[in-house]
């Protein structure tokens, strides 16, 4: 609620305001910044302060009006009404409390469910109302939410829940607790059917509803400043041994710790939901008008160290640069749902040529962001975030494209303690076992297992001046010569250029770059890459799942097989390494 201020004034003959208790004007001002809200269209429509952007509470009916297309909402399960199943005894009768809130809110219970359209897409809504007994989840609330899941499953339409709940319906005792299991089972059925579930957390989002169905959604969004967590803030403060930080128990804190996908301003919420529904709907599919391989370039020999320098160029386009120029309606998702969000991995859904795809990529960032992005070195949380996106793609049968641009994984002790090796292994396993079409693109530096974790795909593309290697040239030079001065000749022996990788059957297609390198023209680089991706994606989608999986297995099963082609490449590498080793001084003959 806002604060109302009443002033008494009139104007004298000179037009100057003066006190006059015969005239009154009441102003509504923001509780936080005291901005006058009475003339604000933003506040009138969305209950948001135009100055500090504080989001005030909304009733269920107000939220439905903001989200649903006009005239499309049809309420379901309206006849279900709570009783007093335990004959709960307290100072105030539970029955009287229910009747009081029913009269005050015009609702029969704390949740309103129904079908509607958002941006033209059909969906099921389940909206909790904090004004009705704190939005707590009693038997009827759990039943109505479960019925909404079942109806969405029956109609094969996405379900969107909006949570504003303050805790448990203690008047119904253990029956209230059991609603957590009831709604979780119903949510599982929807998930098993491959139907999208989007959860929106509004202020407050705590208690049983938060710790059950609301956290099982495929995508979890939150309004700014939302208080959220299993324990209500009051309980946290009562049980805390020290002061609780101001920024804890908030949507912003949960985003940092990888628990939600995004924080969305209420004025943009309907637009984001509409985009997500459009992406999940997958209305279009890429097809190719004719088979033409003339777009592929011949792999010409390149000086290895020159490719290394170009792949690391400060102005070379990153994953986010390519996304901005290639994808429409991109919605980024965040967090691993365990510990934190790793910005060195970028994930999300978008449209490539009108078709929905899931994109996962390393992001090294620009000069002022490289520290924040850790120069594209993922932690265990980054790989687990990637796994979330890959599972989402597999669940909804959405093709996956991965962008590889990393010098390697985060090699800190903290990363090891949080399971770096396990995270890499599980990502490798998941990538290799995906049922949908997958394409990987080495856009810059493909370093070690961090690169390979996103590289087990049906098709592997590589930009002309990108590199792919098990170890960096600098590290290899230190290991062989104990000096970095001979890094250029070591780079040559590592066979890390796009031409080398094509010759070794590591990559399938070399994507051309503008003259001088991708950093000289981001738009042209994006155009060339997009063209290659569209061609490869259309080819993969024409293949049966069985054939694609068989080809993928054979591709990686036969890597390094001793064919005549690989024999020549390995022979060249062995000869080069022998030459390098023969030049190492024999330290055993040295004396003091």
C-alpha cells in the first residue's frame, strides 16, 4: 500500500498558496522515495513507482488482467471452497477468517486458475493472491493447482504460475503440508509430457508453495526486489545468530546464486512470457531449397601462430556478439540451481531463421568485462548451467548450437573442491547422448576439455582463424623447452589450425572469415556463420534420429583411427616433435 498525504490550501488574490482548512487535496506518495503517484500512468496500470521502480502488491485479478489477452481468461475450479477440515481451535475461528477474506477479496480461495491466451498463445494460469490468508497453500489451493497442471497436460498447453505466498496454512495442519507433494506429483506429470512450465515469483515468495511446485518450473522469473526463500524473512530474523545482510533473501541474491533465470520488471513481464511461449511453440522449421556445398572453403595452410593471435584478438566477436547479430527473440537463462550463476557460460533460447534453438556458449567478454567473465574459463557452476540448458533442449526437442571460445576451465582450488572434473565429465556425457540435432562452432580459442565439453555434436564447424588444441602453445613450450621463446614453432607442431583440424577429421566445415579476420567486420562474420549454421541445421533435421545418433557415435568413436589420411597427419606430427626433442640440450652431461 502507498502512503496518503492530505494537504489543506487555497490561493490568495496574488496566486500564492496559503493554508485553508476548507479545501483539501489527498496525494498518494511512494513509501520509499515519496514520489507523487497519483498522476503516474505506470503506477495506475502496473503498480510500479516511476521513480524508484518499487513493485507494489497486486491482486490475482489485477495480475490476470495485466498478463492475459483481453477477454480470453476463463476461470476453472471456481466452485471449490475451503472448509475447516481439522476444526482448528484458536482465538479467531478459521471458518470466520475464511469468510472474512472471501468477502474482502471476492475470491473463494487464495489461488485463481484458468485458461487464457498470452500474445495469442493458449496457456493455463495459476495465480496466488497474498491478500487471501497470505497466499498460503491449504487443501483447496493444492487441489486447484494440481487440477490446473492436469488440465494443462490434457489440453497440451503451457502452464504459468504466479506466486505470492507468505508461508503455511497452519490451520489445516499436516493436510496443508501434504499439498507440497500433491502439487509436485502433478508438476512431474506435466514435465514428463514435455509441456512447458514457467514460474513467476512476486513479493513475497516463501513457504510451502515456493519449496514445491514453484521451484520445479523449466523457467523461473522474479520481479525486482522480491523477498523469496523457503523461510519467511521474519523466521530468518528470529533464528539468525547475527544480522541478516540487506541484500539476502531477495530476487537479486537468488539470481547471483543461480536459483532463478532472470529478474523481469512487471511492465515487461507479459512481453517476456509471450516470447517464451512463442519459442517453446516452435512454429517454424528450417528447410533447404537445394543441396549446395559450394559455400564451403578449401582449407588452405595457415601459419599457426598467426591463427593463435587472431583467435585471441581483443576485438574478435564473442558468443554474445554473434548472438546479437544472428538470433531473434533471445531470452537468456541463468544459474545452475545449486550454487551460483557463472557468467563465463551464456545460455538461452532464441530463433535462428525463425526456428527456435537453444544456444550455449563460452563468453570471454570485452576488456572491461573479461574479469567478470573470467576470460571464458568456466567453473563447475558454468558447466552445470550448460547442462540445464541442454536438458531443456532435449525435453522440448529443440536443436542445440554451442559456441566454443575458451582458453580452458577455471583451474582454481575452489573449482576443484566444487567438482570441476565431475561437471566436465557429466557435460561430455550429456552432450554425447542428446537426441536432438546438435552443432558446435569453434569461434575463437578452443582450449582443452573446457572446449570439448561443448563440442560433442553431430556437426562441428570452425571459423577460419580459430584454433583447437589440448594445450596452449605457451604451456607446451614451457613443458618441452622450459621457455616460451619457442612458442611459435611449438604452435606449428600442435596442428591446431582450422585446416589441421579438418585434415584430422576433427571438424566438418571451415567457416570463412572476412579478409583480415573476424574482428575486422562483426556483421559480415555473423552473416557467414549464420549461413553455414542454417545449411547444416536443415541437413541434420532431414535425417532420422536413429541415423543422426549412429553418425555421431561413429564420428567420435573413430577419432584418431589409423586411416591412411590420419596416418599421414600423425607421421608429420611425429617427425616435427622428434626434431624438436632432438634439439633439447642433454643436461646429464653438464657438471658443476
